[in-house]
């Protein structure tokens, strides 16, 4: 009886494997810039994952082979840049909140993600619950006293490469030719380990910010809905053009993100109109997703969490999930990690 049961299981497994293979072979796989095809491919990978995780559908799926295969296909299908910098030389516009939220949102969807803190204030690492004063940091990596692998810290929100106040000497200390490539050179060593690398920058247009731009595929520019924040964005254009001319011709701006947004306020609506004009000058757009204001954004860092892990049903958390969908071209979201 036992042998008969085992034989039936093997036959069922073989039949299911054959069915999955036929499904795969019948699907036209395209990895190109056509959104329709990319989204269709992403949906296919999502459906395969559901098929795999459905109890009893594919016996033996618990060994992870099929799940790993589906995850690989899913990563290939998402048209989202690998290296993304969150930047604005004005402080208080939500750069760190945006960076950590995207890191956590990607991590929740099963993506391998690294957050890089280039701000000497160390806000990204602190917000993720790290003891930044007693950590190996990106400063040690730039100095050559530690490898980038040694400095990366795994967290529940995603991996973090932290910084602290020692990095504030970068402008004077790192002055050798080619200093604009310091970050890019280090990240290339571990790029194969991650699907995405999100870089948080200081509130300044200095050598650290230039390093982030040189290492990146694209930029996200967060801003608060106020006039001074608009002036800050307009000044970024010169730096972007300089980096494009001399270091990274493919750098592009994904969009302007409005943080702390309240559509009931007249000033917020006026700033939205003005930001559209600045976006045009930057050859980009204002994201359709706006991040609504909430006290949970301020509370989360005190608990070493992102707003998504601290208050997952809050307005900002839902908004950041929508932002990630927008960045990914609105595919069906990958289920949270099990």
C-alpha cells in the first residue's frame, strides 16, 4: 500500500511538473521596453507563484525549487531601475522616510534590497534601528579600513549600509582624482547580491551627492508642499546636468514626489501646479501618488521601524505601497514574505 501511495504521488508530481512546463512553454516571454509585454510577463510570474503556494497543487513545492524559479522570473519582469537615489538639497522634505519606506516595501515583496546612507547625520541607519555610532560605516569603506561587505547590516526592513558623523569630512578628506566614483566602485562589488539599491543623500549638493548621482540609474526628488522646497528642486538641475555631461550620461529623474501632502490646503494645491512646471524643466513628471501627512511618519523612527512596519494601515504606508506600484509600472504586487 505504501509503495502504491508513493507511486501515485510521484505520478501526480510528474503530471504537475509537465503541466507547469507546458504553461511556461506556451507563454511568449519578452524582456523589452514594451510596458504591455512586461506587465503581462509579471502577471504570469505572479500567477505561477500562486499556483505553487496553493496547498497540494504541486507536491514537492516545499523544497523551494519552483518558488525560487518564480521569484527569478518575477524579478526579471519588473521594469524598475536597480540603483535609485532619493535626493533634494533641502532638509525636512522626507528623503530618509521615502528611502526607508521604499526599502521596506521592496523587502516585503520579496526583493533583495540594500539601503545606502550617504548622509553624515546617519538618519537612515538610525531609523532602521541601528547603533550607528558603534557600527562599521560607509566612511570606513571609503577610507579602505573595511570592505563594503563588512559594513552592510541585515535588518528586518532590508539590508543597510550605514553612515555617521565621520562622513562629514568627506569633502576635504577624499580629494584624490576619481573621487566621484568612490561609491560606484564599491557598490559594483556587491551589486549582484541585490535587485535594488536605494541611496539616501545629505541635504547638500556636495561630493557625497555627486557620488550618489554617478552610481545611480535614476533619481527620485521628494519635496514638501511649500515654496522654499520648490526653489531647492530648481537648483538640482545644474548638478544633474554636470553629472550627465562628465560622469553618468544615462542618469534620469523618475519624478518629483510630494510628501506631507494635504489636498484640502490651498497652498498644497498651488505647489502641485508649480511643481509640474519644474518637473517639465527636469524632463520628468510629478508622481501621481502623493504621500499624505500623518504623525506615524514621525513616530516610526523612534521605534527603529519604517512607517510601513510601524503602521501598515496608515495613510502614508498605503501611499508608499502605491508609489512602489507606480514605479514598477503597476504590476500585481508580490505577496509579503512567508
